[in-house]
C-alpha cells in the first residue's frame, strides 16, 4: 500500500510533468485500477460496486474532478481494459 502522503504530493508532481501529459502518479493509479479489474471476478465487481471508496480512492477521484487534463490521461489509460471487463461481466450493455 502506498503512503497517503504520495497522493498529497500528486498535484505538485503533476505540475512538474512534461507538456505531453506524462504523469507518473496518474500512471501508477491507473495501473492499480486496471489490475483491480483484471484480477477481480465478475461477482467481486458486482459486490464492490456498492462498497464505499477508500480515502486513497476518494483523494484520487477529487484530483481527477479538479483537473480535466489529468482526468483525460487517466481515463484514456483505463478505458479499454476496464470497459472490456465490465462488458464480460454484464455490467455494460
């Protein structure tokens, strides 16, 4: 588990990123989300849907809400693997 202070530093690290939207902390978070979906069974995904978010997840969600550029990088990375898993599990039409 990553220390929460890393997520507090995320905005500063992101500002220091390059103009081509290279955000190491976003990539780490995206990889974690992808792994969560790839390693979960469909039943686990159904159960997790109603569970409350961790503080770490809530912090990342707030960062994504606050910065559209960071959000785009994150969503572009996770979209295909997560959508495919949701489709396989019947969570997407």
